[in-house]
């Protein structure tokens, strides 16, 4: 079951932080997704999509939308991956935000995730774009991946981020 909301209540925030910690430990990642809608261009737009199985939060999609080019992060509990949860969360996000003026969607994660899941980008129909940015720090590179030309979904790009 997927729940969407524009803000997380205290219980949902605790669940989200616990899921994030589990995913980070398993994946070797460190970046925390943005867990507030305080800077979103529309405070009423759903910013959190929570996927529950038997009252346990096993998937989370967060939206950072300070302008119409939004960033999303998707986390799925390691024991529940490859079951369509990430796609279900993304489809719910697309449906629930269809009436908002979103121009592009950028997925964010860290390079280590992509290295440990080499089929992830191709399974989502993404290829690396030529554009790259370097963040402060000598090894914090931002790689941008875009959908393959045959993709039928709405345009989006994917950024992979190293964190310190």
C-alpha cells in the first residue's frame, strides 16, 4: 500500500529515518534524502510516497522541488528489492503530481549504489549524459543519466552523487 503526503508526521519521520539507515548500511551510502517540504514550490504537492507491507515501511520516495525541476530519491529495504516497489512508488509520484507544473525529474543517489547495482540504470532505461558537475571536494562528481530515446515516460534525468 502506498501513502502519499506533503509532510511526514512524527511516526512517519521515525520510520523513514530507520529505513534510510538500513539502506545506507546495506548500500554503503551516506546521503540523507530531504525529509521536509519547506522549500518546495508548492507546499500542498505530495512530497513523500511511503510503501507499506504489513504495516512496515519498506519503500520511500522523497521529492525536493524548490522549482519545477524536481529531485527525487527512492529507497527500498534490501529485503524487498526487485519486487517492483521503486517503480510503483515512481508511478504513484507521476500520477499524484501530474497536475503540478513539473518540468523535469532528477533521480539522486550515490556512485557506490550504481557500482553495486550495475544493471539499475539500464533497467530504468537511463544512459549517462555528457554533462557533469564537480561538487566541492576532490571526489564528489555528479553524473547525469537520461532516458534512452525509446523511453515513453515523461522526460527526466538521473544524477549520481558522491558524498563526503
